[in-house]
């Protein structure tokens, strides 16, 4: 594993904890492994907590921002790290296309640098691919895997189909959810989005997930046009220890619009 360097602002030396009556604001940290840099946004769990450590991985073009509601809920039970991966969320853009395996290696090195292990790994959309590959290649780092709105359904593996589905989802998301998506896409930039899009489209999630032996929970919102129900059910059945759950009435960004139900489901998985 590559050596990693860590830069932490002096004013942010201790991860913030959630205080009653205050809106939680994560502590930012910059972690570089080899030539790749991530921004890690941490909310510390309750003092003295021995609860699980949660790691949240975003999808293509996105950042930690659409995890804020879910992160605040999970942090009531344990340390929670939302990672802005290289090229996204205002991080430096890499000078080459990154594979799913590249992201998995970088994330593993980042977690090692932070001293995190046996984490409950949560991925959304393309983040489900990062999470799955990390669980396959670094099984000792991951205790449980949660896949939110996974992609890409092999029966709809074209850019046109995915673009139409994403456009339809935009009509179902809340104004705040759409605002987060739009501004994150702008920050990431069209060039990097198009660089990584072929990587997302060609990753065989269903094949790799069959190699994940940790408990797996596949979650979708019932109004998600990007991750169809039959695809999610097949994925859950593909994992050796998988199950499927649907959050009623929620679209693709289920962790934003359905944060309470999503958190409860993740906590239920982590307790087993």
C-alpha cells in the first residue's frame, strides 16, 4: 500500500461531536496517498462510544454534501467519515482516468492512514462500485456493505438510458436535493465526469458483488428510476450474505430524502 500523507488544519485538530441543539458540521481533513488526494469529512460519535465506524462513498460527480442528513444520524452511534474522492467535491483532478480498483486502493490507503478498520461501508450510485471493490480487495477493512441505489443495471447499460433515468429522477428529487446535485456537478466539472463515466458504465457490479462475503444490504427508494427494483433484488440475491430493502416514496438520493429510514436500516445491519 502506498505511503500516505495527511494535512489537517490546526483549527480542526479534533473531530467535532454532535451537541444537543446544534446542527452538526463535519471536521474536514485532507488525505493524500501517492498522487491522489481525498477530503474526509468526519463527525465523531458519542464520547467513549465503541459503536461501528461508518464510511460514506458518493457517486459520480457528487460529494459528501448529499450525505449530511444520514451522516448526522449515524454519528449518534459511531464515528462517521464521508469521503470526497479524487476529482470530486473540490478535490484536485487526477491527471489520468481512474479505474474502480484505483479508487478502492486509494480509499483503503486513506482509511489505513486514519486508523479506521472493520468499517461499515456505505456507497451510493457509482459509490456502490467503489464500496464493492474495496470489500473484495480489502476484506479485513470492511465489516458490512450497504449499497444505495446501485448502478449499472446490465439491461440498461447505455449512456442514453442512464441519462434519461437521471433526468427523470431530477423531477422526483426535492429542490434541495437537486441543488446539491447541480452544484456538485459544476464543482466536479464536465471533463472529469465524462472521463469517469465509461468506468462506471463498464464495471460489472453483479459479478464482483458475488465475491463479497460480508453482510450486504441493498437499499433503493421506491421511486428511483436509476436503480430498478428487479435489479436491486438480483444484486441482493447475488451477494452470498445479501438482503434487499426499499424505502417507500423516495427517489434515487434515498439517503437525503429518506435519511431516517436509511439510517435505521444501516444500524440494523451493523448490529448483526
